[in-house]
C-alpha cells in the first residue's frame, strides 16, 4: 500500500480507537453521574473496569493497523524513545482528538434526554456546567489546578511506565501479544481505581480535549473551554509531561539492566511480542 494510503488508514484507526474508548467510558461516567441511585454508587470499581475494557476493545479493533496509541502522551513517548516517525506525531494526535469529539457526540446522542432531565431536576444548565462530568474532567474536592497537574504527571507516568514494560519485546515477564491488550486495560482500570476521584484521571489529552471541544459547541460553552480557572490546560500538559517521564524511567532505569545475553540465546518463538 502507498505510504499516503497507509497513513490515512492509521489515522482512521487512531480516530476509531479513541471514539470507542470515549463512547464506552463517558457512557460509564453518565451512569454514575446522571442516575440516582447510581448503579455504581457502591461499586466504583465497575466504572474503572468499563474504561479498562474500552481500552482493551480499542486495541483489539485497531492494534494491527496503527498500534493503537489512542493517546497523545503515548504517541509522544513512542516518538522520543521507540523510533515512531516524527512526521506522524501531529497527524496521530489530531486524529485522536477527533475521535474524542466523535465519541462525545455519540454519548450525547444516547444520553441527551437524561442529561437534560438531570439538569432540570437540579436547576442547572449546560452553560453553567451541569452534567459536564459526563464529557470532560474537573478537579475533585480540595484539588487545585496546579495540584491536579502534578497528579496527572504521576498517574500518566505510571501509565507509560506500564505500557513500555508490557510492550517491551525483551521483557521476559511481559504478557504475550494477545494478552497485552488486557493488561493495558487493567492498567488503566487500576490507575482509575487508585486516583480517579482526584480529577477523573485524565491520563490522555485526547480523552479530555476532544469531548471538551464537542461540549463547547453543544451548549457547555466556557464551562468546557477554557473551563473554570482555565482548567483545560491541566489534562493536556500533565499527561504529556508525565508520559515522557514514565517512559524515560523505563527506558533508562529498567531497560539497560535487562539480561540481553539470555534473550539473545532464545529463539524468536520464545521472545514475547
């Protein structure tokens, strides 16, 4: 296939991957926010699993085409440390944000009447931020934007540390290719279970920015962009910085100490994908 056609396929793949993640993940957010009593009121782990399974499904659907970055922080880290072509970085990131926009549109199509009823019941409006948590993230109790930035540096660092370990062909204890998708999904779920209440774990700039742009045009206005206290920068900058830090820790703090001589003696069939 010509290089141009291949890139178009990869961009469609990235867009579809994020659309899947947001459609399912934001729908889980709608379930916990809009219904009283919430089906997740005493089972928050279910929300985390829903996001994790959404990531797993996205990898199964699109992994053979684009590798399913599905996250600008992943794309940036792969460019810096694993040779991903620089010319593809911005197109991949743009496709990911578009996927987030599409996913949010699908969620509003499904949950629009429930959102409107929720806002009417609580005397809220979209412009005032009513039910905004269905689409994009906000700081939780006692959390300032600056504190949220460092939270996301830490959480996204853990995400990329894990992804680099899971996908390292020389890591002898990494899962095989077919189970790697499940492990990455569980990694996302685990991060959500550990830090989701801080600011809804926006460890993916496209996960927040795409739906935030859609919400801006769908009636949420300035509550979406730029957000209260200009919060929109946090879910972009925090994950991008944290992803590079986490990947660098693996690349320079773990990878150089792997037993390459032992791996060199193994057959190709013995080397994890």
